[in-house]
C-alpha cells in the first residue's frame, strides 16, 4: 500500500465521512483513520434522530409555514447571543454562512444524495418570549426518513465505492496520538494501532496497543467529535453562568467521545475557543436496555407536561418542555439537585412523547410507512411504552398521593408534599375552561395547536390533569444527559485551524463538533436543534472542497 495521500481525515463520523468523500469526489486520495472498529462507522450520527435545520422548504410551505433567511438569521442571532469579540469573530461568520446554506442549497444537495424527509416538520426549541430572543419562530426540524442512519447512508455508500477503487483508505482501530509538525506546518500523524475489536456499535472498546503508525499528507483534518462522554472535562469547563456543575449526569454519547483529539490539535498549535459553551439536555431518562455506560435517552417532549423541580415547585416560563433547554438547565442546577420531574397524563404521553435516537424510532429508522401509521392508534408509541413498563424513571398511579409516594421513594431530595403538588395541578386545571388564560404554558399549548403538524400528531388537546378520564397519572424522573460541545478549534471559512495569532496553522483543518460545528462555536451559547448534524454536513463539505481545490 502506498503511503502517499492528499489528505488525512481523523474521525469516521459524519463530518469526517463528508470531508473524505467530498475530496474523493474530486479525485483526491484520502486516508481515513478512526480509533473505533468498523462497526462504529458513522459515529454519533448513527444514534441520532436525524433532525435537520432547514429554512423555507416545501415541507414547511405545505404546512402553512412561511419562513425566510431573514427570520432564521434573526432567530439564530437571538439564540446564539454572540458577545465575545475575539472568540466569536469566526463563529458569527460561520453561523451566517450556515443559515444561508440552510435557506438555499442544503435541501437540494441532500435530495441529490437521495435523502428524504418525514412530511411533518417539528418545532424544537420554541424559545422565550420576544421576537428577537432565543428560539425558533417557526417549525424547522426536518426529520430524515431513516433517521441518523438515513443521513449517513449516502456517505457510507460513497466510502465503500471509494475504498474499492483505492481513493479512500479507511483504517479503523487507528488512534492518533500526535500531529506531526515540521517548520510550524502539520505534515502528518503518528499513533497507535489498537487491538482488533468485534464489539457491537456503541460498546466500549479496548485501548490495548499492537503497533504504531506514521502517515504523511499535506492536509490533516480533525473530525473527531467533542467531549460529551468525558464528565471530568465537562465539569472542568462548566460555565459559572449555568450554576454549579452537576454531580450526577447520564451519558447521551458512547465512551469514546472524549475530546482527546482537540487537545492533541491544540498542542500542535491550534487555538481552542469557547470551552465553556456546551449543550446538555434536561429531559434525560436512564435507558432500561443500555448500550454504553450510564446510557441516557432524551425525551423529545410536546409542551403539555407539568415540570417540577426536585423540591416539588413548578418551573416558571420559559422553563417549559421544548422551549429553552439552557434556561431550564440553569433552573435545575440552581435548586442544588441534579434532577427534576415531569407529571403528565396518559393522553399526553400517547400524543406528545417521542424519544430521541435511531434505535428508539424503529419505524422511521426502518423507513416503514406501515409502522409509522401505527403511531395514530391509541396508546403510547411502542418504544415509549417499553420505558413505561421497564424504565426505572417512570411511575404510574391513579391519584396524586399515590404518585407522590412513589416519587418520594425514587427521589434523592426533600420529601415532596402531595398536597402542594395537588394544589399546583388544580390551579393549572382551572385555567383550562377558557381559550384565554394567564397560564403561560397553557397559552403556549394552544398556540402550538394552531400549527397543523402539532395539532394533528404532536400536541395533545388541552385537558385537566386531575380528571381521571384522562389518566392514569405518570411521573418521570428527569436527569441531565450530556451531549454536545459547542466550542472547539477556531477555524476560518475554509476550515483551516487558526493559531493564537489568528493566522492559519498550515496543513491543519477541523470539521464537525471538534470545530464547534464551525469557527469554534457557530451556535454561540444555544442551539436551535437540527443544527448538529447540519453543522457536521456543512463543515465537512466546506473542508473537503477547500482541500480539494487548493
């Protein structure tokens, strides 16, 4: 095998696959390295729900949604809150370029690759209370037909084709330990060949070395992901403005998502910015059938569940299901506890509950129209019902007192008062009798149902929680589940990693989460959802094209 390559890509997740195949499309020879086995090809994207942020699409227009670049950019800026002149300099440029792409070429490019979308667009991160503040003004969350594996499929097909004609050489179980720097230029990689592994996707793998490697190329791309499974590093970088770092978390990503390549790139001269910006979900549940250690699943909730803190107090707006993730995270950490509670009815769980992840949505992942149609039948979706039946965080009861007794048995904080929780639920129920209300959550539910998609399949008709005809009552203990790194290696608009002096590190590029999804943090402080896979697609494409066209 020849050791001559035009580029080396570190990381065989979505960003790395896109970068590698974009270069191979342009007749470049690429070496693709990954520390995990071939069974993990595609990385975190495989486990995702496949949601993609798109602007002004046929799917939106069919549902009566009028969107535009101007509205999306307004939402992005209000959400990101860019306020660091130096660290956000390139982040802001990447963000605007990404939103422009999402409003123009992105859907057409994905369609050309065979990617299709579920016809109902989701409304994620609905935001706070002002037009120019945080959140999506309109639904933009396009669910890929085939979920995460469906997003990966065209790029994995390309990889296999290019492997056969030797344009891409893919070596799994190759762990990069060092970027080779000569005369301040990155010229290759050194690392360890790891013992072969046949473990299933997502399972933890051995770091036992069986050899060394040394490969050279004029361009090296770091596409190795973030720090989502490295709880120590998450706590070290935890921002003060989010309150205290949680002592207990569950993991939304496999163990290999540890951030080590970001540090290695930093030692080679790359600049890391926005370390304290991160994205962790507040609606995490422990997987009753875990694949990796402390495996957490995120609930994708509709807006109707009542949300209580660990002391039994209902959260205030905008800390409602699906509205403002980081505001709610701060509200939770401020209580001094690392968990909170949903209380809902059977009617809510049947209509509003979806679980994030490809494995939790076999109908969409398997592209089965027949199975998708079953979601319209009475009862919770099959995967959700499995958690109700087997999940340790799910509690079911016919009365508030019985439910609170079970919550107290499972909780780790102060003893909850059944009377206090009943009072708060009764007060909320009194606001249901009219279409007008002062309860912000009920107003938000009614507003959501003016969108056709939410009214038909996503948001339950407003009803009284304490009415037994709507029961039984369900309580869910919610954990903080780690997920995304929003900061990372600072890059210019070609994806070149920058040095502390602002100049590119010759030969070094970054894509995906390792680059903060572009520029060292194109999301700023908050994400609009559907933007993580999209950021991997965009940065991988930009970097692949830039290297090929040098």
